[in-house]
C-alpha cells in the first residue's frame, strides 16, 4: 500500500483516539498556568539574539541534510524511492531504511509538538489539524517527488517558506480562510503535475536514447 495513504489513515485513527481519550479525561486543553515557567521561557528564549526554536531548527536541518547527502543510509533512501525493487536486488535493506525514516520523522514531529507548546503556552487535543496538507504541499513545492527518489532538505525548507509567505499575505489582502486552504491544495496539485510531466519527459528521452544506441 502507498506509504502516504497508510500514514494519513493512521494519522486520522490516532487523532480520533487522542481526542476521545482527552474528552474522557475532561482535559481538552493545557494552558500556560499548568506548564513549568522554565519550559515556557525556553520557547521564547534566545542565544546571542537568535531564538532557541530557530537554533533547534537549523541544527535539525543541518543534520538531516548532511545525513541524506553524505551517509550511505541517506543515499540508500533515494535509491529506495526511485525503484524499491531494484534497491532490494542491490542488497539495500529497504524495509529497515523506510522504517527508520518513519521513526525519525515521528520523533521530529514529537519535538515540534513540544516546541509548539513551549512557544504558544497552550496546546489542545486538536492542534495541528489540517496541517498535513500544508506539509505535503510545502515539500512537493520544494521539489521533493511525491513518490520518492528526489528532493533535498533545502528544497523542502524553501517550499515551506514560500507557502508560509503566501498564506501569511492572503489575510492581509482580505482573502477568506477557505481560499487560503485552497491555495495549498492548488499548489500541491500544480507541483505534482509538473513533477509528473518532468518525469514523463525524462522517461521518454531515456527511452529514445536507448533506441538510438541500439540502432
């Protein structure tokens, strides 16, 4: 089954379980007065004028970018995304690599949730609802192939900055919230369409070059 479909499906299952559990306990929201002052201070603190959250983001991006570009396991993820069957035949432990990628991704999402609570001083059972579309749109707009095999951390960051800039400008222009979400969807569809068109053209060119060499 496609990993994206399974991921979104389990997201909705666990989100429902989480909301049901929070409703049963009667605690749907945690506010600043229930959090440690040191925890809240960390979210708004800085080092040499650079916010703590920015420093953490830069460290995570640097480590992720270096690992994908220089580590063998990182390069193998690209091979798995390009052609899983060929990667397995080449001796790459595809299942282990993909499982590790999901574990790391989940850990980073957990870190983001903790930093979100530290910065805003409040968190509830429905926080982050709808953000999955924005995340997928950001990375695809940043040049990450929806089915894997290509993309960079820097590209994903630039895609996120671009969409954030656009969605931040729309309320200033008086655009309703519904159309703000529609922009994310349109950007996602456009990026996927362009990616597909490029892949089809590349495949046709490679097929033509093989035919010419055989001739």
